[in-house]
């Protein structure tokens, strides 16, 4: 209690400081007067008595300071003094302050922007109450899996071969819920991977969605902002179909109208009643970047998907989460629920075995693996972790350059302050106190830079949200500059302020007082001796800048090479959009008919040259892989591991895409559901399966479906890039869409229309929407883009690294050049007297300029030499698959068409960096050569 009172008394001093000082002065005067009177009473005169009283009382100023130390916190007093002095020095050197603060703002801003991305992907918890209590369930087993029908997130451990998944069957969920004794809530959910047709108030659109158990929102602790969420009674067979929509969908498509509650909407043609809207910060889905525009109960799954309910089979399709009871551990949860899970897994395997005796037995019993669920599903987070850390590392290198730049400038300035430091030391200032003051200056500069960096990071946030950080479709991320990001920025500022301030502070306070105070030239000589550390810092800046420039050059060349790859078809003026009539009940002949009607209506639009259909668009990242391929009578059968893609297309597809048929014929209108199955193959297929034969007329069998056991090859088309711009073209088989629709169940499958136009493709989108709605008002189109945009998505990951490394490389180059210019300018100004004397003694201006530049460029050349060695090592890491920078394990590296040790790229980066450094050094050197000797001697 006494300590607390003492602390409050000290804090009160700063609130009533004037009162304390007045009382202290009054008390000192009282004591002096009493002592003076006592001396006067002993016979001394007034003046003599006053002097004797002061001698006896002691140093008044020292007593005042000692008293203030008892009343206040000394470190606060000293900090305030240091800050006052710091801001005076900042005002005294505005140019140096501007250079330092702007350099740090750029570097800290880049680091903060990248960290906000790291935070959104790897650190941010779900926006629900107490996310740390959530548990996500998974399971692990050796290959083969205990069931051959599973979905959801999963991965294989390359060391053990274990498969880990987060998908479960309906029966497992029910059994686990019945056996639960450790969770306050246990709930299930299943993302809908296809787009939904959502029609509300006569307006059809596409929406993302998910199925959830009735206690999903209760378990998460999420309440509706309007209406209510789903409850257990909604998730019963026979219950009235209801749905909850997200705030974002409500705002964009319903104009935030509360009257939407209670209205009937049609989801894939099935009527549901909207009962609630979720909060703005909760998008419904629990996977990174995903959102659920509409959330439906699991009981509605069969009606919405128009497929048999998966609640009665053994499909692995549900994700399960729960909320821990107080004091319960994950191990207790596993012990409680693993038995029921394993029993269900065994029953599921027996059920599959009864249907298909070839189902392999599991190597061991699957193990239940509860894990923290505070961030929801974490597979995508793990997939992107390394890429983000690499970007953060690159941003850190830029920060190192900025620190070296700033340290160099402060080192140069410290030589100018040696006399000031020497005077203060001579007056009794301790070295520790001086170092602390100088560090206060550097930390203040860093904090000012951090403030500018936050502004830049906030501006960059908008770009990162639009730029699709991981390639492909844009990932929806919340990049708010929250508390974690602000703390990261503050910690970065403090760390950098100390890092770049320590060396200048130590050097500035290592002063021999007598020589510095005696002779200014000694001061300058001593300052020049301290430039060795400055040269080392320049070498560091140049070396790191070269590494970043080489990396940027390699990625830019990779991007350029990918952009120049011949796709094998004409991508100009092509518009893509997808549609899924089967979700509205179309099937069989009616499905084929609606496809034809849409194609006819769109072809009638002015500026449309042709319209075609395919099931899987080029560069979608997936497709219909048909194996094995059997060729009766062929000399060589195709390898079992080879990939062949089956592509159902409209008969005019090859003409619309401008892919020429080299041999035989293309598909035509005569290839209908009533005619024999035919196909056109590409050159890659012909090279692999018919190396020495004419493929025309051969009959092949594709896959295990009997409908494709006898397909005649009628033509060979030119190779076109189907799934990747890298490597050799993939073998592709083009089937008539009409025959595939007639022979296979495409219910639930979407198709893509390719529209070739004479004008800008995107300008025709409104007319195309109207044409589709004229056929069925509840039919929506989605994934609208140009073919060129689709192709660009194939190298979005490479574009990401090219853009980021180029931007950070340019920033590093700018910082290095600015630092070099600033340091050299400052040193030239400090050497004005020396240069003036040399010129007065007859030194030629050109020789002086060459000498100044030679001193600098020799250091730059050393930095480039070290940077080349570092670049060779770093680029080997970039090209390594083990580093994990690729999304496709078969892809050897992020580079394409360029060697990681490409001499041209390294040489060009080195020459460019040398030229920029030469330019940065030229201006101060030229100024040095034009110094007037008379003015310089007066300066001395």
C-alpha cells in the first residue's frame, strides 16, 4: 500500500508540478531565513548572516534536483529532456530527417503490408466469441484409406505416407454427437463447391453456399443481426426449408432491405424461406477466403443438389467442429469420441466392400485427431505459409537496406557532432547517458518512419485485396490494420531504431576530448577514420539490393516467357461464362435443348461471330481425366500412368477457337446422340498412342464406362494448351457434347460458353445476360471473363512473385541510391576544407572528382561482387522444389524458360545497380570538384 501511495504521489507531481515547485521554493526560503535570523542573533550582519546561512544549507539547485527526484520518476524527466533535444536536432537537419524518415517509411510500410497479409492468413482467428475453445476434427490413416469415397481438405505426409483429412460421414457425425461428453456443442458443415442458382424477387443470380447442422450457429456463438439463425428443428427431414443469407449478399443484392425476411427464394429451383442475416464480420464459411452467401440445413441437401441424400450413405463429405467444455483438453476429447469414430469407419468399409470387393483393406485403423479450431479449416493456410514467409523475408531485406542506409547517414552526421559530444563529456556527461540520448533520436526517427509506413500500408491494402495474392481466383481476406499489425509496426520501428542507432551512438561517444576540443582538423581526421564502418554498410546495401534485383529479373523474365507461350488457339475477342441449367431441373434431352437455345440466342446478338460450348474451359486447373485408354490392334498400348483429358465440346468448338484440324475431319452436326461415338484427338495424343500409325479410323476405349468403350477417332487437331503453359501439351480427346449429354449423367455439372466477338467481349455481357434470362428467368450466368483473363490466371502465381519482387527490388535500389548519395554528399560537405586546401595547392578538378568517385565506386564494386555470390546461392533456393514454392509438385520451380543462375540476368542486374550507384556518386563528386578554394579556406 505504501508503494502504491508513493507511486500515485509521484504521478501527481506531473499534474501539479508548478504547485510542488512553489512549495519547495517557499520551504527552502523559510529554512534560509531561519538560519539567517539565527546567525544575525549571534551578532553577524545581515549580508554576512545570509552568506553563512547559504553555506551551511548547501547548494540550493542540487537540493531542488534531489527533492524533485524524490517526488518524480527520474527516467521520465530524462526522457522528456532527450525528446526536446531530439526534436531540436530534427529541426536543425530537415534534409537528413526527410531522407531517413522517407526511407524507413517505405521499408516499414512494405513490411507492414506483407505482415497484414501474413496476419490475415496465418494468425487471425475466426470472428466468433472465444474462438480458442473451438475444436476441429480430423483423422489420419495409412494408405489405402478406409473408404474410397471421401472429400474435403486433406494432405499426405511425405515422410510417413499417412493421409490426414477433415471429412467425415453423416453416420460418424451422429454417433459422435451421441457419445459426446466433453464438448458443449458439436456441429457439422459442408461447403457447396459448385455455384448455386439463387432467385429472389424474380432476379436470378449465382451464389456460394454451404450446408450446416442445426446447431452450427449456436456452437459458433454467432447471432443474426436481423431475424434468426438456423436451429435444430430446421435440420429435420420434412421441416420447412429455410435459409440464412450473409450480410454481404443482403447488402449487394437486397439493398439491405429488412423486408427480405420471410420471403421465398429459389435455390436451384427449390423454394426456401429466408429467416435471417448474419453479422457483417462473419461470412458464414470457416475456410480461408471463402464465404457462404446462403446457408442451408443439412436436411435440405438432397433437394438442393438434386442427388440422393448423402445422409444415408457412407460418403466422407462433412466437416465436424465442437466447442470445449471448461477444463477439457483435446486428449480428453479424442479419448471420448475415437471409439465411435473407428467403429463407424469399420462399418463404412464393410459397406463399400459389399458393393465392390476390390476395395483394399486399410493398413491400420484410422485415428481421430482433434486439433485447435480457432482459425477454422487450416489446410489453405498451411499451403500458403511458406510463400508468405518468403515475401516477408524479402521485405525484411529491404528493411535491412533502409537500416544500413540510415546508420550510414547518422555515422556521417556523428563526425560533425564530435565537438559537441566532446564538450558535453568535458562538462561531466556520462557515456551511457549520451548513448541513451542518441538512441532516443534514432528511435524517434524510426517511429516517424513507422507512421508514414502505416499510411503506405493502408494504401497498399486495397491493392493486396484485389491482386489475388496466391494466384487464380481472388482470395477474400480481411486485411484490416488491427492491433497485431500495429504492434508489429511498433516493434519493427523500435527494433530498427535501436539497430541503426547503436553503431552511430557508440562511435559518436568514443571521443578523445582533448584533441577534438583543441583542433578541428583532428576532429575531421578522426571522423574520416570512422568511415570504415560506413563503407561496410554500403557494401551490405549494395549486396542485398543486387540479390533482390536478380530475383526480380528472374521472375520478370519468367513472366515474360509465359506470356509469350503459344497457346495453340486464338485467345483474342473470346468471352467465357458458365451456366448450370441442371440445377434448375434440366436433364437429358431438355438439358441439351437449353444449351442449344442459349447458343442460338447469343449467336443472334450483333457483333457475335460464333458461340460454342465446352464442359471444362482451358486453364481451369482441372478436367475429366479418362484412364485407362485401350487401343485394340495398336502396336503399343498407352502407359498406365499417362494422363488423358476428355473434353466434351459443341461441334463448332475447334472452329470457334481457331484450332485447325490437321488430319481427318472435325466434329459436325451429324455427330448426335443417335450416331456412333466419335472423337477428335490432339497431336500429343497421337504422338503418345500412335507413334508410327495413322490414328484416323482407329477405335479406342476410354475409362471404365461402357459408353466410351468403342469410340472412333475421326480427326487429329493441332496441339493447344489445355491445363498449363509449362511443359509439353497434354493429350486431349474432344467428344461431341450431344453424345456425352445423352450417354452420361451431367446433372449438377456446369458448362462453359465461349463467345467469339468482333468487338470488345465484355461490352456484350449485358446482352448475353438478357439472352439467357429470356430462356429461363431463374437461370444465372457466372464466372464471366475473357479468354485472355483465363490464360493470365494460369500464371498468376508467377505474376505475384514478379510484381512483389520487382516492387521490392526497385524500392531497395532507390534506398541504396538515396543512401549512397546522402552519405557521399555529407562526407563531401565535411571535407570542404581539405578539398579547398588541395585545390589551392594545384589539384585538378577532374582528378579530385575522379578520386571522390573512385573511393565510392570501389566500395560499390565490392558490394556487387558479394551480391553476385549471394544471388547464385539464393537462386538455387528459388529453383528447389524442396523449398516448397510451387503449388504443383510436378512443377520444378517458379522459374520458366530461364536458368536460376542465368548469367545475362545477373550481369544486367549488376550493371544496372552499378550505373545507378555511379549516378548517385557523380552529383556529389561533381560538386566537390567545383568548390571555390577561397570559400573553402574561409570555411576551414
